[in-house]
């Protein structure tokens, strides 16, 4: 799958979830390229903003969309990597702040 086709798929997914993709398309495309690279590397789309072990069971919480996406968007308006955001975040109605790492494995390893 190309990053462009992946973008089209994720726009529809985000809409179905009542959220959006980040309006910064260049940022989004970089994340999508990382997800596809990780899929090629590990056979699953682990978050490119976090350290993956290469063991699917250990990385289950950071396979995109990660299990932290919904609480991050609810609390901060954005997921950790800024791929998925709320409408208010895209419209700059809420402050853009760095989302803290929720994954204990990645926090311990110092990834960001």
C-alpha cells in the first residue's frame, strides 16, 4: 500500500470514529510512511513514534491505532504522535501540548 492510499483509508476510519487526521498533511504522511515501514519490518504497524520490540505480543499496545489513542484525544485533543486529533484540535480551539507517553514500556526505555 502506498502512503497516499493509506491516507485515504485512514481519513475514512477517522471519520467513522468521530475524529480527524491532523491537518498537517506533511506530518501525517511522515507517520504513515513510518507505519508502513514498520509493517514491512515487523509484519504489523507499530507506532513509528515509539520503540517497538519486534514481538507483536509485547507491542500490542502500540500497534496503530494504539490503545492510548482514545484517552489521549479525550484528554489532549491529539494522540501521542499527532496522527489522530479532535476537530477542536485541528481548528486550534484547544491548546496544542505534547501528549505524555502512556506506554510503560516506552516510558521506561526513554522513547518519545
